[in-house]
C-alpha cells in the first residue's frame, strides 16, 4: 500500500527528543583526532576535550550577533589571542562585563580560517584555550 511504513514503529515508554543539528560541524571534524565530546549549553553546543571545555558552537536564528565559535579562555589571554584572531571580540549576550568567553563571529570574512586555526591551537595544547569546569554541587534530597 502506498504511504505505509515498511518497518513498524517501536513503541517506547520514554520520550526521546530529536537531536539538534550541531552547528559548524567542520570544527568537530578538525578536532576528531582528540575525540571531542559535546553537550548542550544554553543556546550553544559546548565542546570538551577530555575534561576541559574548549569551545562552544552557536548558530541561532534569533540574536545572530553572537553566532560563531566561542573560545573558552580568560581575560589574561585576550590580548595575545586578538593578535592571532583580529575579528575575535567579547560576546554581547554576556553583557559588558569582561568574561572568559570570546567569539570568532560567524559573519567575519575569516571565520572558517579562524575557527580552524583555533582548532590547531587546541590540538597543540595551547594553554590559552580551555577551562576545566568547576565541579557541580549535587543537591541533597
């Protein structure tokens, strides 16, 4: 019969949310040799290498100004990273306070080149990119 599925649907007692598309897949491809992990983080996809968060990938239809590759770094490294990434800037969504996150904007002419350069730095173990997240405190029930 036309329009019928050839394989039956499997009933499940659990709701399984469909996986969202990972933005800028080429970044994960460039980091494949270190087996990066991804986790949802706010409006981004966080990228971890071992237990260190190194990047966040953001490509949203709303508030596009901060779309791109977010670098996990610290204020002390902003100047040296800006020399390597002239279009890198602070993330506007986080307000005017200086944070450890900087963005390689997706609308910059050198976006892909800069993102791949950041991947090269991560693969080389550059200490300017990456943070070990604080352990989560579990709530007692």
